[in-house]
C-alpha cells in the first residue's frame, strides 16, 4: 500500500483479517511521510463518517508518530466530520459513493476505495470509472481497492483481483518447513482426536495443531500466482484461514461452516464471501412452477369460506409463524410462513382480504386476521409472531403507517423494500420518527432463488436445510406469481449488474408477500425449546420440566 512504484493495489478480503487497521495505517504513513491529497470512498456517507470517527481519528490521536499532524486552533476549522487537513499540506476526504456530488470537485493523488462490491451504480454512470478520473491530474496517482466479494458474475473486486498478479498467502509448515497456500479444504478433525480441528499440510500431509498458527503466519509470505501482471497491479486474496483474530481459529471457522451449511445456500454464500474471501458462483438457474407445484404437501392454514372456519393443519415441526402483506388497490394479500428447528421453511397459506386501503373496515378485518390463533398439533395454540406490511406504494403509505405504528408492540411492522444485493434482509430505517423498516428485497429474492433448485438432496423426499415446503392449498396462480422473477445479468455502461427481472405478463404479489414474511423473521428472538414448552398442553408439562416427545428430543440444545 505504501510502495510508490505500485500504482494499483487490490485486496479481495475476508472479514476478521485486520484490513481496516491496515488501511488506516497506510493513510497515517502517507500523511506522516509524504503528505498529499487523499480520498477515501465508502459505499455510503454514513460509512464514511463512521470509519473517520471510529478508526482514523483514534489512530491519529493515539499513535506517537501521528500526534500533532492535525493542526489545532484556527486551522482546526478546516476539519469536519469527513474532512481532515494535515501539517505539510496533506488532506483526507472520506466520501460516500452513493452521493453523486461526492464525485465532483474532489481530487486526490492516493485514492482508497473500500467495500467496492457494496457500491451502487451512480446515476452518472459507473462510479468506479468516475472515481478513477479524480486522479487524472497526478502523474504518480495510486489506487487501493479493497472489498469482501459477492457474486462471481458481478463482483467488482473479483474482476480487479484477476486483473492483478493474484497473490496468495502461504504459511510455513512446522514439520516440513515448506510454504503452502492453506485452503478451507485442508481443515478437519484430527485422526487422534476428532474433537480437535487441525490443518493438513498440502506438501507433507502432516497434521498441524492450531497452536502453531502464529509461527506459521510469521514465517509465511505472499506469492504472485500470475507474476506477469505485477507491473500493472498487485492483487491479494486475504482469507481468514491465516488470520490470528480470536474468531478466526480453525475450529471456529469449521463451526461456522457447519452452521451455514445447515441454514441453506444463502448462508453458505455469506460464509464463502465473508470468511473465505471467495466470490459465490451460484448458478443463474431457475425452477419451473410446475416442479414447485408437484412438491405440495398435505398441510395448510386456509380460511374455508363455505364452512366459515379455518383449516388448521400445521406441520408438527412449525414453531413460529410470520406474515408478509402486499397492499394492492382493492385488496391486501398475505402469505404465511412457518419456521422450524429443522431449518426448513413452510409456506402455510395465502390469504386475501378485499377492500380499499382508505376504508377502515379493510384494516379491521386485517387486524382480526393478524390476531387469529390456531390449534397446533402439539396441543396448544399458535398465532402470527411478526408481520411486515408493505408501505412502499405511495397511494397507500399513510394508511399502512396509521395501521402499523400503534401496533408496533404486536410486532406488526411497516416496511419499505429497497434494491441492492448488499443490503441486509431487514433493518430499521435511519429516518427519525416512527419505526419504519427497510427490507433488502434483492437479498431475500437471492435467498429464494438459491434455495429453489436445491430443495431435494439424497433420497427422494429428503429436504436440505433452508429448503421450502408448500401447502397443497396454494394454487397454480400462486406459484406463477411466486416464480415471477428471474436473476439476470445486465451490462450498464460496460459494468455487469445483477438484477431480478419480471417474467412478462406475470403478477408478483405472492413473491412480494413471501419476501416480506421471510425478512421479518429476522426481527424475532427465536427460542425453540421455550416455544415448544408453550405449545404443549398443560397436562404434558411436568414439575421441573416437560415432555418434549419424539420431535422435541431432536431439538438443538
């Protein structure tokens, strides 16, 4: 990062590797030894403010080598939350890539770009190309790119890494003293002690205990796998395998892998991205609604109009229920999703309530529906634990707010969808005032698309964790809507961008409501043993404990 002869540095990184500290040290070294105009771009303005306050300022205040570089007195007026001027003429601006004006006016000789895969396409074009033009006036400009990768087809950091000399970190084996690039596949239980996770040397095959890791790392070195690209760019793959972070031990990584594998392909993708520093190469395949329709099973929560009662056939494994509601001009459509400790997800039913959004009687009926409790096969009753209602339609927004905000204590939440694959499933809006939640619609749809093709594994009927199961009450039109969008790669001004594209002539209410029901689960505090106890009839509960039965015996913990 500090070598003036290397114009481009790219780091495809995992978390827990100390990259932010490394970048902060590079900024400090530049300010102390060769002060110049510097720019630091983060995905958003808030990210830029946080790294300045949480990382860069403390470094300049605490490090003896950096103390005094920030002028005091009248000169201190030049400094703001995201701008720092240094003694000797250097300066640092921390800017958010989501704000178009941040690409204008500012120039820098050294430009740091962090979490580049989290950048959105600017209205002015490819933000990366625009940022690179900020250094055109400097003959000795330098760019430092760093990011956790995302999807292989669209990951910017992956393309930059491949453009460079693709360096990997090789640790020294304490047995044969050869340096090797240790991968996750080299970790596993010891032959003598299966409880102990060890590394197997790729060179000699010997087992290596975790206690040797600091020595292996200290005696390791980087090796360029494509040295002919070294003149253009030094690129690094920084994995948590060699990290000395306390939550990057080999045993911890294996544990997190098993947990991610149990939760399904989306969580497995997060593991590969954030801990191995690898892009996810999920296929852009799809599953037809005919196949999904054939997977229906005999269960469901459906209101039977002719009989004026609910069909209450809830799978025994379902312990929590969430609801997503999509608001249309003349109705609301609700999807019920059941959650179990076997990590599978159950689409229990689809409920439609007709009426206009400005009619109180519609919301009274919605309130009654969300208050319903059903008989559970274990003997007790169960209701809807959390509900997300879309407020994004500008014609209905205030009516949704008026309904949801007074019912916040019942976990009935107003939500608004937003695009972008780097968004979490759901998070509190940063606006002040009433509690509005933002749903990362693309992230949830990606979870759905990754899960659909992988539903069956092994013997027929054996379901993978994270897979979906469907009520036989869901009709063909519901599946057409649930399967109404496809992942697609588009090229906008030369940059690959993944997005979900609607299949022509299909409605998407079922998909939207399913997205909200899946997202809102993340606002629940899940406790399967406690919930199981509450679902058992009083006669099953014993003094000092309770009878879990055959299913409960398999509960985690």
